[in-house]
C-alpha cells in the first residue's frame, strides 16, 4: 500500500507541475459545450434536450486527451522499467495510474460541469446529478483508458488506436449517465441509472488494472 500511495502521489505531483494536459482537457470540454448552441441553435428547449448526452460525450472525449501519455512518457525515459521491477504488482501500477488520471482529469471536469451545463441550458436542479454522473463516467473511462493505454503502448499510431479501443466500451457510461441527468431534469429519480454506472465502475476496478498489468508484461 505504501508503494501504491507513493506512485499515486508521484503521478499527481507531476500533473500539478505540468498542468497543460489537465487544462487542455477542461478547455476542450467547455469549448465543445459552447459549440453546441451554434450547431443546433440557441433555442432553450432544444439545448436542454440535448444537454445530457452532450455533457457526457464532451467529458469523455476530453478525458481521453491525456491517456496516450499515461505510460508513454515513463516508457521513454526508463521510469516504467524501474516501476516494473520495484516490487509493486503490475496491476497496482496500473491502478495507481488510473486513479491519478481520474483525480487530475476527472475532478477538474466535474468542477467545470456547471459552466458547461449553463451553456447547454440544463436545468439547475439537474446539475448535481450531472456532476455525479460525470464522476462515475470519468472513473470508468480512466479504468478502461488505462487498459487501452497499456495495450497500445509502443504501437505505431497508438494515439489513434486508443480511442477506437476505449470509446466503444464507454458507450454504456454515456447512455446511463445521460439517462440519469435527463431523469433529474424531469423531476424523476436518477438513482437507478447512477447505480448502473456504479456497477460498471465496480466491475472495471478489479478487471481493468489486471488487463493493463498483463499488457505491460506482454502476457
């Protein structure tokens, strides 16, 4: 556990020292949300109707941006080799990377959600549900993305392959997250959809790091 926390702390500190990836993800999220009124028109009813899906899709696409460097930078300077012989299980390395990605990318996206929601005319009463849905959806993407980043490590055009691997697996997150936000906006309970999202995260927590660890060892 000490080695896991040390690696997690290292990843978070590196992200804080070089915040360009986090800032790019947040700006991408906000800009995509701002483009929708230009594309579909400024009618409040239209924007409110597309807001749930637009928020989830924009957030997941934004969270993809830093993933291609998750293992790549460490592989280039030899840090990854040192981590693999440090005694920390490979799944633990992948888990720490996934958690650090969620902290440094998912949390800022959650903080920017009210801004994007306001641009899309999402009802204020649904903002809390939107933040909760994005928290679970980005957590799932961080786990799936870690496995994808490990699988495409060293591959030519890995940055192109990574979204093709991860985004189809993230479709349920978009569906259930958007349904939760829509239910909250209509005055209904979003709990069933959030629970389904949580079940997806619970399933990915043990499986995605194992898959990523196996990919790192070439098994």
